[in-house]
C-alpha cells in the first residue's frame, strides 16, 4: 500500500470519538428543536474537528425535509476573509446569494451585477431568497472571521446583523468558530437571550479523557503503517503535540506519512512525527484552549446570583473617607 492510500483512508475516516459525538448530538438536538431566530454557537479550538462536525450537522439537518421544488432548507457558507485578511459583509452576502441559487448571481455576469449593487439592495434580495427557498438554517463555518473587521466596534455589529437577518426571515443561525467568538456574543445582552453555546473542547488530561484519547490512537493504529502498540507507547508525545485535538492529530499523522514517503520508508517512525510538528506551532492553539476554559469553564457551574440591596453587607466606617489600607502604597501587579 502506498503512502497516498494511507492519507486517503485518514481523510475518509469517520471517527465518532467522545468529544465529537457529544458536541454533535447537542448541536443537532438544539438546532433541530430550535425556535426561529435562535443563535447557536459551536465553539472549539483550531483543528478540533469543527468543520467535519459542521458537514455532518448540515447533512443531518437537511434529511427530515422532503424534497420540494425550489426549497433549500439549509445554507452552509464559510465566513471567509478577503483583502487585507478582513471580513467583508458584502462579500459574505454575495456568497449566501450564490448558495441560494439567486437567479441573477447564477447567470453570466450576474456576480458582477450584484457586486455593483448597494449592500442594502443585496440584503433585501437575500431576505427574499431565504423566504422563497423556505430556508430553515444558516450554518456559518470559520465564524471567528466575522470578527476580523476594520475596527473592534464593528465586530459586534456583524453578529447583530445576523441576528436581525434571523428576525426578518425566521431562520436559525449556527456559527462554527473559535472561542474568541464567544467574547463578543456573551457581552451582548440582546444576543445572550437567544444564544445557545455548544462547547467542543479538546481532550484534557483526566483519566476519562486519556481513555478516550487512547481509543482514538487505537483506531488510527489500524490504518497507519505502524507496529502494534506504537501509537499508545508514544501517547504522551502525541497528546502534547496535538494538544488533545483529534483534528490536529489526524493532520499531523498525514504529514508524518508524507515524511515517511520522502524517506522512501514503509513504516512510520517517531522521528517523522517530530520532523513535522514544532512546539512553537502549538502556542496560539494552546492560548485559544485557555481562553475557552476561562470563558466557559468545564464544570458549567452557575454563578452566585447578585445580592439585593438588603442582602449586601453594610459598609463600615465613615462615608467618603478612604480606608487606610488603600493608602499603604502602590501594589505590585502579578
């Protein structure tokens, strides 16, 4: 078997591991039973498997709808950045119109015609198309790119635009993106009331996570050209290198296979994994995972409710007089 066949097997592998299955089942249940105008965010770090989850979620959400002439129950589109790595709401609207088979966009120079129109005109046409196609879901991949605007203020406005689109058309919006997306949405009281957050974390270092990660390694061991027990014997190295993200582990394995091919070998070695992943590459992803833990926690514990004025402890000392401890000198920052 040549190296390409191993890579093809990895790409076609449908691995229903624990964190993927939990995130998928939750996302599907909340989306399928959502009321119109709801906003669902599936949040996780880079290379955890969100794109794969989004493809399967789109397929399963479409299945219950009977085929009806002209109906497009779900639109799946990527929030791609354009010039200068910035997000363009106009480009995004045009992409959605294409997915909806907008009659002007799909003939001849239609895209050019649409692009010359104002965003207001495009927005009106998008709303018409969504209603005409009886669209129920809008699924946005790489949704963290919605925040890549020209200013920090506009990031929240883009999310608000999607909320307004849901209000006007009755669709449910599903955003697949990084944890940074949550900061903007959580800070908006208007979004929070209709927001459902699905956490899609990597595997941790607790016993249950280690057992599940071992199952992933066993599944990969049946596909990759390795000796029996090779992956499990190097579990700690593979876990640290992938940060517990199965998608990252899969991609890393493909690169190791390519390295094996470059050395004209037929069996994977640890050196091929080492040659295709550097510690510095994990820093940004590790920071993203830490942000998710900070924003959400993993216990889903409820915060203490705010105290009423009657419950708050009475202030001691004379009003408007500084406490001596405040004048003790400057404090050092940790």
